[in-house]
C-alpha cells in the first residue's frame, strides 16, 4: 500500500469547509471557536510560504437563520434569498478571522459554468492566480443567489475539486463529518474499517461510498469520491479528514486518521496533457524563429513573436502553435479572440491597449496554458 504524504511537501492547498462544520445545526449560528481554530491552522500554512485557498459552504445555512426560514427543504427562491443574506455574513466572517492573523481574504463567487466554460475558466483562474501572487487567501463559494437548479449543500465537494484543478493546487483537503472512507458505512456496519490510502479510484472504491452523512451536509461520501476523481485526474492529491475536531488541518499533519487519494501526476503535467490531447483546436498561430526559441526555453508567447493567425476562435479556445516552417510545435489556450489576435500580430505588448482600445493580457498564450511537443 502506498504511504501517506506529508503536508509539508505541498505548495498550494485548497481547504473545503462544509456547512455542517461551520454552522451549528440546532441554532443556525456560526461555530466561532471552531472557525478560529481552523484559521490558526490556515495561518500556519500561510506562514510556511504555502498558497492557501478556502472553499466555504454556509451562506444558505446562515441566511436562513437571519431570515427565520423554517427547517427542512427550501424552495429555490427561498434558497436564493437565504444565500444572498448569508453570503454577506460568511464573507465578513472569513475576512475577520483571516485578517486577525495577518491574511487578506478575497471573495470569489463562481458557478459551474465558470469552471467548465473555457473563457470564464481562464478569467477565474487568472483572478485566483493574481490573488495568490499577492499572498491573499481566496475564499470561494458557489454563487447560490443565481442558481437555476436545485441548490444542494454537498455540491461544494465537486466545486472544491474543480477549483483545485483550476488553480493548479497540488492538494485538496476535504474537511468532513467523518474521518475518511470506510470499507462500508460505519453507522451501518460496526466492522467497517478506515482506508488510509487510495492509490486509484476504481469500481471497488466507488462501491464503498455511502449515502448522505447529515442533514446540513447532503453530499455524503458519494460526492467526495466524485470530487476525488476530478482532483486526481487533474494532478491534485486529495485527503478527507475529520473536521469536527479543533485544529483539523493540524491534526491531519500530525497523522490523525484520514483517507488520502493519490494521483500519479501533478497539476502542471495533467493540465498540459488536457490541452494537448483533450481539446479540439479552433485555429492556429504562426510564430517566428525567435519566438520558437523563447518557447523552448520556457517563455510565454507574446504578440511580437506572432507572424499570422488563422481560423475562427474565441478567447480560451485551443489553437495550434506553428513555427516559421508551418510545423506544429505545440498547442495552447489563446488569450484573445481571432479578430483581436490578428490586430496584435507582431506588436509589442505595451501597444495592446492602444491597438484594442482596452487593456489586455501581455501574453498571446501564457506558458501555463501551453503544451509543447517535447513536454
């Protein structure tokens, strides 16, 4: 069996916090002492130089208390109203507890489309990346106020996995009301045992996923296994740990019972594999010899090195990268629409705003959004 990794070995960590951990079930109030202890854990990671992101549920659970909505299932419009009220309280709380420890919180509300539609995916990825560059802590939640389908608290397991791969995180920590994956639902089978490490999520592992774990956290183990599949396929390790205890991240680091889901890849190679083999190219950019040499040395593709573009594509689409002989040397996600890209051919990046009339990305294709043939 594979050994469990050490938290010290990870560079960028996403921590997912569910509603049942953050909000008291009986009174609908925030579990402030627990959150303060978790914030201490996050501050420890941050002080060690790690990038920290939080995916936090809780807006509906908090908002329904403020609005005095009844317990049980809510109508869609009531869920949206509760989220609108609760999101303010949730963001303020995270800002306060992180700020008290010298960290700046940045709120990001996303929808499923933001993580799956490439144009919006790039926008969200760039925003997250910029916040992390400035050592801020992105606090991310699903934008439940504009949801068009039934809101389910458990969806944030999958959202956290999508955020982790989008941010090129190498670890996703799912804090749960159970300490990991068991061979059978432990509340039904007293002989069930904890599985400490899952090297690969196959049919046998999926069959172990039980039903809902609690009323406030309806995702259950099934959504956590689905999150694990998303995360590990994107090069992100995942660990499920008991969030009901104080200092849950510190406890995982110290060897507390939990389940690790391992990936054979890493975020960079998984992303490049996705770009190289999973996306249909919509066009091509031709580059000069100098740009080709720069790319082979690890640089991004700047407009100055582009000699012409072809095809009809939108920002975020995959395009071929061809050298001065017309040979394909790689693929990448382009930062401009075809019309804009054509206007920028051969231009210095400082001229982008003058040419387009609005500021734009300095790179035609960023190095992180590119897969070259030799990689």
